[in-house]
């Protein structure tokens, strides 16, 4: 992991300026540039502090590539009235109504009552967190019964690098954005992390356990590879 970072900017060939992160990682063998798709920025990495200038120049020489990669990323979809987001894989329009009460799913809409429109986005996110935890906990419980294991607890977090994790103490955590995916993809994620309660690795035995829980193992992994970035764009400001 990089030990030090600093913020910079990079001017693209069309005159636009984009965020650039300069990072020092002693384990790096050479300077390199990659795209952080979630944060929509380029990261130039150097093995040492004194090579940061070379990393910056390396990024500048690849400005055209950086611009093309950033342009390929899905647009951010903020939690705003009128926006359409997927919930359990199906499109739902976010609708604000004045008043009190619990948010509810109804005929392709997520209806969110608030007495203050400024609270709308926060209420949407809390609702999706709770829905994700409920759905994932139910699937983990079923898979745990199949594998004769027990999860200590199931939580959801706002993660960017992993869809789920399983700790040595039996605690399982997921990205709340799993609720945006189709139910069968969420089921695969639950099966994946539950199987880690038996096998804390990705051995053949591990994948056999996942396959015992769900018939969507291969398709689930492929779906997340193809659509994962689009899910990470949901709930973020442009």
C-alpha cells in the first residue's frame, strides 16, 4: 500500500484539468499510472519520494489515455428526486413526498417522505443500507444452514474495493451496493462470504462450497465484473 500521497492536477489534451493523486509505494518496482474508477481520478505511483517528478511526467505523457479511460466510466447518479437507480436489479425512480413516514417501494418507485428536502439523499441511503442488510442476512442464514456453519454477525458498509469480506471471528461484511444488483447476484455474494466460514481461501474446496449454495456462481462473478462500476456510480454526486 502507498505510504504517502499528495494531490495534484493533470491537464488533458482538450484543456480540461482532472484530479491526479501522486503516491509513494516502496514496493513498486517502477513508476506507473492507473485509474481509480470509483473516485474517477488517475493515480501515479513512484517507488520513492525523489521519483515523484518522474511519475508526474509519466502521467502527463499518458494524458490522452487517461482522458479516454475517464470518459469510459459510467456517469454518477446522485440520490436526487427524479433520478433512476437499480434496486434488486430493477430500475426505480426516486420520488420525494412532503411529510413523515417510512420510505417504501411501490410500482417502480422508491417513495421517500421527508419534512425537509435536504434530508432526501440521506434517507434514501439509510433505506438502501437497511434493505441490503435484511436481504443479505437472510441469504447468509440460509447458506450457513446448508454448510452447517454460523455467521457471528452480518453488516453492510460503504466499501469501494471489495463486495464482501469474512473475518476470522465469523463476522461478515458486505458493500451496501449489493442491493442494487439482481437478487441472484446478491445471493452469490452471500454464498461466497458464507463459504469463507469454512474455507478462508479461494481453493477448489472453497468454490465447491459456493457451488453447493448457489447455481449462479459463475454468472454472479461475471455480472459483477461487467456491471460493478455502474453500481459504484450510484449515490455519488456528479
